[in-house]
């Protein structure tokens, strides 16, 4: 087996033997080099410290499979970069007490922005997954210039209020629905003014002054961002493969396989909201026409109940609560067949529900879905359990904030392979 230097890994560790590297497995075969492999090992060590810390260098060596000298070199660099800090000694074993390492809480920050038809959320995230500052706006989404100005003001306020150091920022992530400019939802027309907008350029220019730098901006679909947020800081630490359902103004999905977000051939995997439906209980033609906050609010409006934000759902009278319960039943019925297909065709470890639907309603929906799946497929050899995602309401914004971390610090296949 040919190996690279002490800070890198073997080619057989980079590409599994059954991956098709000897022909027919990849459309575009690509290798790596010493610099990229060394960088990847640094990312792996940082990830191990983030997940398992406080952790000693000896434990890191066992966890990552890297040699002790390689771990020593990498951790020294991470400490010099301010990303890792020493956190006391571990006593009890023979010999000298071993130094414990943790991710430095102030090592770096990322900015996440989530914009949707009904809200804007802005937050700062550190590498431990802690939200260091958050602001939100509830209301109909305006045109790009007005949204950029509002986000700029929100960011400036958070930086001052939370006393955040601008030098800590490594990048900006923006999450938004793909169909914002083209897809109508119940009582919501497409926002055509967003059709030709270069979102990355818009926010790079708008936020250059508040952050006092021209940072890289990473743009992602909101459901994909939410799934990646769950992968890095939520139940992805428990499940290696899962299907994420995002219930917001619309309905989206994201698929994680083998610890990596799976995009599909055209980057549109998980588009559960566009699945056609035929039910005498709803006039909707696609799943998100019935299973979304827009659909729920429109149904309540038809009965004279004005609800504009998820928080309003907690203040409904008995009639309103009955209507919400009926909607949960309908949503569970309509989601059952698609999630049966996901469970059988993809075989994920779990199906996770997240989004802006209040936690109590998400849990009710998860319970109804679990019962439906068991009743409709009693002989199924396996069914993925359905549960509430760990990060629900702010998952797209947190996922957006993770994008710069993925690009610069955390391990992924794209960070290793030359594309």
C-alpha cells in the first residue's frame, strides 16, 4: 500500500476498495495529492476533537487511525491557528497525565442567513454548534435590495449587541428555497423579482461593510442546508444515514447517506414537496400544496382565523386547535406513502422532521406517521423510525452557517478529492 507523509493518509484509506476506482465506478475518476490529504487529516482531527472532546492525543490517534507524530503535528497547528485549546490533564493512567484538547469556543465564527417567503433569520455560529447571536424577522419577503438592507442591519446589530469579533468570521452561508421565484404556494404567489438575482453577490456586497471584509458567500437550498446542519450538529452524530423533511412555508427534503449529503444527478435529491398528490381531502396538486405552513395558514384563513406566524398557532381557540389537528392527520396521511418509499428504496436509519412547525406539532406528526407506517406495511422487513429533528426552527440558518465550516475546516469528500 503506498502511503503519503505522516500528516496524510493512504490512498486505500481515501478511496474504499469497493468504490469502483479500478474502472466503471466513477464517471470522472479523480485522485488527491499530499497537500490535500494533509489538509483532510487536519480536518478529520479537528472533527474528532469537536465531537469527542475533551480528548487526548493518544485517544485521537486511536480514533482517527493516524500515527502519534502525525496527531502531534496536526494538533500543534490547530492550537497555533486558535481552533483548538488545551483543557487540563487526564489523570488515572500510568505515566505522565495526558493533556486534554477541546475546540476553542472563540476560535472562529460563521454567519448563517435563511430567507423564505415568510421570514428572515440571521445567526452567528461557532464551531461547537452554539448560536452566538440570533435575530429574525417575520413578514412577507420583499425584493432583493430591501432584504439585503434588512439583513445588513440585523448583522450589524448582532455584532454590536453580542460583542462579536469580526476577525473571527470565516464566511457567510445563505439558505433559501429553490422555487422562490417560480413556485406558487397556497395564498402565496412566486416572488418573480428573485428570478435573476445572484444571491451570493447580493449578500457579499451587502455584508462587506458590517463584517469589514469581503467574505466568501456559500448559497444552498434551505432543505439541503437543514439536513447538513442536522448532520453536523444534530442527530447526524447518531445516524449515519437519514432523510430530512423540512416543513416551512413550503415543503422540502434532504438525503444523507454514509455521513455525506447526497445531491443526486442534478442536485435536486429529496424534492419531496413536488410529488403529485390525488386526494379528495385537498385540492392541492403537489404535496407541499397541502403539507406546508402556507397550506395550514390558508386552511385556517378559510375558517376566519388569521394566522401569519408559527407562534400564532399556540394561541388558537378550540375550533382552531381542531382544525390544526385535522391538518396534522391529513399531512400524516399524505406523507405516509412517500416516506414508505423512502424507507424501502433508500433504507435510511431514520426519517427526521424539522422546520418552522412548532415542536409539539412536529412530534404529533411524527407519532401519526409512525403509526401509519406500521399499519400500512405490517410485513415490511424494516421501517425507518420517524422523529423530530434535533434542530428544528433554525435548522436552515444553522445549516447555512455550517457551509463555510465545511468549505474551510470540516471533513467531506469534496475537501479531499480533486474535482
